[in-house]
C-alpha cells in the first residue's frame, strides 16, 4: 500500500526547499555586483527581479511551512531533487529577461545545464552577452559542481541532523569529516583554493596572450569555473578555441582532470596522503580508459589524415578526449567538426569517454570511474573463481581511500546504476533517431547531456525539436542526481495523488 | 538668374550628398560571404588551402602575438545588429578565427561585446581546415583587411515595466521576510514518527 504523505511531510520538504532557494537568491548577489561594477543597468535590474523572486518563494514557503520535524531519508531525496527543480525555474529568470533566449524552455535548458555542470546551451548571441549574465552562467556551473545543496548546507542549515540526507540526495555520499556540515565546508576549502590558483595561472597566461587586464581576469575566472566544475561553459561562442594557445590548453587540462577527481581523493591529498592518487581505483580506471579512447581516436584520425602533423593530431585529440572523459565539454574544434572532420570513429571514441565520465563525488558526471573499476574487478574475480578449485575462496580488493574487499553487493550496486545510465543514454538516443538524426550523432548528443559533459556535434541548437530539449533536460537532471532523488520525487508526487 | 538658381541647386545637392555619404555607407549592404563560416566548417576539405574573402563583425578583442594577431569575425545573424539592440534572435553565433598581421588590425575601431556592436571588416586570405602553424586550428591566414563599417556603442536602457516589477517584487520579498521573522517561533508541533 502506498502511504499518502502527511501535512508534516509537505511542511518539512517545503521548509528545506525554501532554504535552498534563498541560497540561490543570495548567490545572485555576485552577478548583480558585477553588473553594477560594469554599469550594466538593464542586467542589474534583471538580477534584482530574480533575487526578489527567489526571496518571495523562499520566505513565502518558509512562512507557510513551519515545523520542528527533521528530515527523513525520503524527505532528503525529495528536497534535493525538488530544490534543483525550483532553483532551475527561478535561476532561468536572468537568462530570460536578458532577451537572449528563444523561449523560457530554452533558458530552463541552460540553467539545468549549468547546475548539472553539463555545458550545453541555448543562449543566442552569446558573444554580446553582458558581464553580469556571463558571471551568473559560470557561477551556476561552479555552484552546481559543488552541489547547490552543499552551498545551502554550508551557509543555511546550521547543523541539522537531516542535512546529510539532502547531501546524499544530491549524488554525493563521501563524508570527508565526521560532520556533514564540516564536509561541505571542506569541499569549499578545496574548491576555493583551486579557484585562486587556477584563476591566477589562466589570468597571467591571458595577459601574455594579448588580453586586456579586465578581460584576462574575468575570462580566467570563468574558464576556471567551467573547467573545475567540469561544466564547459565559456564566455565566448568559440569556447576555449578562442585563445589559440597550447599553454592555456595545458592549464585547462590540469584543472579539468583535478575537477573530475573525487573530493575524498582531494581531501586525502590535502591531508598529506599523496600516494592515494597512484593507488585509487578511480584514478587508475580514469587513466586506463582515457588512454584507450585517446589511442583509438588518434589511430583513426591519423589514418583519415585530418591533421597536418603528429603534434597537432595529439593536441586536438587529447584535449577533446580529456574534456569528454572528465565530462567538462570544453572544445578547441567547432562543434560540427566532430562530424565533418572526426567522423564516426572519432564520435564513438568521444561518446565512450563521455559515457564513462568522471569520479564519483566529484563535480563530474557519467557512469563514474569507481563503478568501472568495481565492475572490472568483479569480472576478474568471477574469472578467477572459474579457474580456481571449487573449495578455493577467491576475494578481490579495491582501493578507494582505504582497501575494501569486493562484495557481490558492491558489484551489483555498481551494475544497477551502470545499467540505469546505459538505459538513459539509449532512450535519449532513440528519441534523437526518431527525430531524424543519424544514430552516432544522436547518441553523442544524448550521452553528452546525460553524462553532464556538454560537448556537441551540432544536434543541440535553439531550433531543435522541443521534445528533444525536454529529453536532454531530464537526461541532465537524472544523470547529475544519479536517479534515486528524481525517482523519490516522482514517487512522492505519485503518493500524493494515489496514496491512502 | 536661372543659371545662378541651377548652380545653387546643384551645389546644395552635392553638399547634401557629401553629408549623407557616411550614412549611405553605413547602410550599404554588407557583402554576403561565399563561402560562409558555416560552409567552411561543413566542408573543410573542399575549401582547405583556397583563397577566401570573408566579411564579419570583429568580436571580443584583438590578441596581438608579436607581429601577428588573432581576431575573430562573426558572419552570423547579429553581424549588423545584435540581440541587445533588439535584433531578431537567429541562432548561435558563428564565425572564423583570423590570423592577420598586427599592423592591419589598427584600423578596427570597435570589437563587439555587450556594450558594442563591432566593426564590420572584410579580410582576404587562405583558409586552413587544420592549420599546421597553429596546432590544427581551423583558421584563415589573412593578408588584407578592409574596413566596411565602423562599430558603435550599444545602449540598453531599462524598460519601465522591468523597473516596476523589480520594485514590486522587492517590496513583497521584504514583507514576506518580515512575516517569516515575526512568526518564526510559531512552529507546528511535531507528533513523532
């Protein structure tokens, strides 16, 4: 029997969702300050409208939903996915008011893409967008990378025991420190340190490349946010192709890879456990699959004679593959060049890299390195069992922060989520094919959306069918929250309607 | 008398033409690119190594690298009038990266951004599908730059309805905040699970 949620359940969900949305409104104060600094008055008013709308929602819901009850697990999941839903709806206001959006759906697409660190976009005439709106686009992706709930946890939740349940609901389950609020703050400490160093390196490089000081600084900040959050947004429509510089690309590669690593791995390194990077199952899995996909793409592009020399070939292939595998979405080639220059094998290699994706509990998406590592170890364990005597007890270990014995339950859990991702990729690809796109391009684009990568081969554009836009929005949402939270929200809605 | 009148009329017409000339130039149709940036990206092999003439809005900034510089020219729907000026939305930006002698970029007075519509310039040069000199970038190596139309400042005023909406919502948010603070301690008692 499905139990209809009680009034208390609605109140607790409303109260915590309201808190998260107030957090979103407070985040908009940063782009508002940038707009005022650059005397972009129309954009500044867009942000005042949007901040006020977030506060009306947040304070209004909090005024109505008064309860002393703390969150249960199902509440946590519903708050996480529900907050993302409302944060997307209200976060799209500055985009829509800017006049650069074809429709509100397009702007919802952009904001969901930002929060989920995907990087696909519908904004039109990006090259004439204001500094304030660009700040908001990149801040969305930076905040989304850490998790918007992590932001709320850090600043608004004040030590509630149920906070961990919302944190897990957002697709993160590592406790770096005993207390979840301290964990959220540790994530911010790591991210802000990287922000300072990364922006400095990119900014100095930008100055050396001929950018003016203001543009060098803001481009560095935004490119850092796009790279670290594995978001892939960039301030110009040319993406990182704008800079035409191998030095800038190398810095981006370092930041993209660092951003794709598990926060637990970062914390281990931070606290002096340097050997973790060599031993961790996720880093090993990442470097193995990155090497394989890079070699395959390099081999076939060399055969097709696309690039004039080995250095150019490796530079282009490695950058796009790192970008795809870390689920960032930066590119130094035109979107359509994936089709017109790289061809089917290049598309497939990039699709596989995107599908596997980054590390768990990172800013990235995709199936995740730890699941690939666990499944590979599980397969090896089964093979060893088959060739060992019946009486032998075959056990496999994997290393993630500590050595852990591999259990059948762990392998089954990894397989379940992997199958869910593969099903999502397949459903979206079929919808793309039904709309007339070739299978390789439809699969590339859907995998890019659902793995939160953001590379495009040209399918995504403001004129694409609305159903496909909605498919990609759901793909981004489901992929980022790793299914459970969204299923919990749907279940909650069903229980409200059909429960007894 | 008649001769003097005709002379004055002709001189007036000539003066009018002189004054109006920049306005005509400003409104002169921009030559359509053939190939356009879209065609170059769609058929890179076909155009690789060919000489092209390309017209577009100078975007962002010039990045000088020694004697040469990078500029980016957009030949999209916003080349003459951008979205901030009320141009009808026409899809993504599209354009080409141009590698050009730095001295030739001095005539470009404005680069397009939020507050500016960039100068429209025409370049001639060689298209590279994957440039050997620039790590495989798709670019055009230009040897001539001609100014077609100077750029201009874009004014984006705040519409009255937007200012009123901002004020109304801000007041409402303030009122709700006040109510929330006042009623904070009136909590629905929790009856346990």
